[in-house]
């Protein structure tokens, strides 16, 4: 067909054995069972060469392989010889090489004859000669499908009755690629060339996607899976900046699909358990640091495994730690700048405290471990469905960073206020019952009152539960954080109203911060002087 199936023409003779003895009706004398699965002597798989128009390969369920190099005018029987392939085997799938029109791969099955051995074949001369390529695949794992990666010549994937296998040397040797796949037959494989992803169809256990094929490409260049036995940083695959959160963590028993990680997946291998902290740092194309994550080793006297610090470091939502295990490790960066400062017990309504997303462009990742530093580059791409310009992204990031920085200033002021108030309360409590306690207590109460006025303007201190913002007025830090959410949740340039609201909120916050500065410059030193004048002892011994 040359019109998407609207009409068809015959381009070949019968490419099967057409054995009439195997084409009788199926079933018993009362009820036949001709549901089409019983049909025999049929073309089971066909594929045109991706690199040479008119070169077409066919395979039949009765064991024949044909090829035409002129669009079907002439066909040649190029079935592998009997000494390497059983005569009546089913040609289950074939794959025309995306690099060489003379090369093709065949996966065949003989399990209907109680033969569960794998049968994979390769030709590099249009089928004139064939080579069996099954070394490394177990005898009981019969092969259903074989595919060559369109981005990496000689990288093959095989789907068998018991799982996945990969070959880094054009089929000469195979090794398991089961990873987290269930033990299930792999019935077909497809490679998404642009996105560099391998899709596996299973028999009853859903579709599965391996979405980091560039990792295999680099492993192949480094000698295969054994390359992960050395300390190495792999070049991350291109990542897309997409709206949304990339899904939520699902329980292991969930029977629904799962989205890929929403961020940049960084793979690195460690030859042995490291003796120092593992540091992963992300930088822009000029080398300016954006964010740093640390996988800390257990310190003397501390139990447990390594952890990530500071808070918020880790994989997107949730803050997963930086892995520090020997072998292959994976860390996902959510493509965000550092988060805004938070404080214990903080409750906001619709407020964004996560760091702004980086703009699409080129970036670097740096791995430091055991005194060695490795650096790789990667690209963050824009959502291809959008028309947002680079200038739009830059304006959004600029305003988002301003909001985050002003929120940091606000949050740090609240933290400072609470620290000073606690010191005052602790001192007054310690002096209770002492002869000179009253002037200190009165001065402390007056100081804390001024501090509280600023604190309550910046934050709603009555919030005790997530629903309390519905009961009490929203304060300045929450308003600013909510503006951050409005600005960041769209993949678009901020509107004029966002800038106007930002200016209004900053003016109000600055007025409170100026009050706080004055309190810290005058009221706090005055209180300290009063304490010194009262000759408050460092240790108060209370009567028994």
C-alpha cells in the first residue's frame, strides 16, 4: 500500500511452505476451533530496511526467511541452513538494521515442538550467510524478539520467555538486563529513537520502559556492564522542563503506571564504598554553582547510613539522599534552585517554598568523591509543545529568584525574632524569685512585645494545623510565597499584576524589617545593658 492502506497490491509470491497437511480445520467433529490462531503457513513478520527503500525482509511461521531488494519484484529465499536452525521453526520477529541494508536479525521460537532453546541469527550480506548469536542466553529462555538500537550500532536487545537480555558486541555475547522487570515473557521491543527509550511489551505484566538508554551507550563504549566497577560519572540524558510534579511515589503493590522521574537523572558508579562524603553539584554553562547536594558518611559516634544534608537536598519532592553505595548509583535533580528558608512549625496556604526551576539550556554536573572530581554536561530542554521564548523563561526566573530571596529574608527575620524571644524568656524564667528579677522581667516583656508585633505582621502565628489559614488572616510571608506559586506554576512570562503585587508586598515586608532592625540596634542592646547593670549572675543557685 502507498496510500495508508486505502488500497493494496500484491508484491510477492507465497513466501511460506504452504504445506496443505498443516492447514486442515482445527477442533472436533461437533465444534471447530478456527479462531485464526490455528492458521499455519503464514507470514509472521515483515520489515522494510530503514536505510534502503525497497529492501524488505519477511519471516514465516513455518520457518522461511525471504528478502527482496527491489520493492517486491524479485524475492530470494535466504532461510538460515538446517545445521544452525530447525526446519519448521517459527520466525517470530526480524529486525532490519537501521545502519546497514545488508544486515538483519532474526528471533525464532521452537517451543511448540517442546524445544525451549534460544534461536537468534544475524546476516550481514542480505541473507547469503547467517550466524547464530545466542551465547550467554540460558538454554530454557526461548527468544521472541531481537532489536538493534537505532542510536548505537551493534547494541542489541533480546526479549525471551524469561526476561530481557542485552548484547554490547552485536550479538557475540549476551547478558541479563532484567533489572526490576518481573519474571515474564517479553513479547516485543521498540526503541524510541529521539527520546532514547526502550519499550518492552510483556505477556500479561504491562508495558515497561527503560528511559535511560544513553547510560547503556556509555557503558558499551567503556566495555559493557563491567564499567560500573570503576568510579565514573555518566553523562546525563537530556531532560525536559515540564509543568506539574512528575507524579507521586507509588507503593510497590500499585497496579498503575508510573511516570519517569521529573528531573535530571544522574548516574554514577563507585568502585568501593567511599571514604569521604559524596558531593553532587549542578552548575550553569559558565560554571556558576546552582545547587549542591551532599551524601554524608556516618560520623564517629553516629549510627545509621549516610544521609543528605542540608534539608531539602535530594530527589525533587521528598528529599531523597545522595546514594553512596559501591556500584551504580542514581540521583535525580528536580532542576530547581535552592529552596526558600523554612522554620519549624511553618504552615502556609498555597505557598511555594521550593526553589525556582532552571531555564532551558546547557548545564554541568560535578561529582566529587574520595578526592576525585568528575564533570559532565547535559541539556535541559523546554516543553516542545510550548512557544515560550528564552526571554520569557529568563524573566520568570528573575522574578522567581527575587521572590525566593525576599522570602528568605522574611523567614530568617522570623527565625531571628523567635531566637531572641526565647533567650529573653529563658533568662526571665531563670531569674524568677530573685530580688532583681522584676525590672528584667518587665523589660523582657516590653522587648518581646515589640518583637511579636513584627513577627505577627510577617507570619500568622495562630496557625497550628494545615486548615488554620482558613480561620486566620494570611500574613506577608504567606502572601509572598503564594505569589511565588502563581509566577512559577505556568511555563510563561509573569504578567504585569505579578510585578505589581511583588512591589506592594516587598514594601510592606521592608517596613517590618526596618522595625526589626531598629529593635535589634536599640532595644536589644538596652536590654543587655539593663541585665549587666543588675549584675545578673551567670549561675543562679536557688534555695533548697
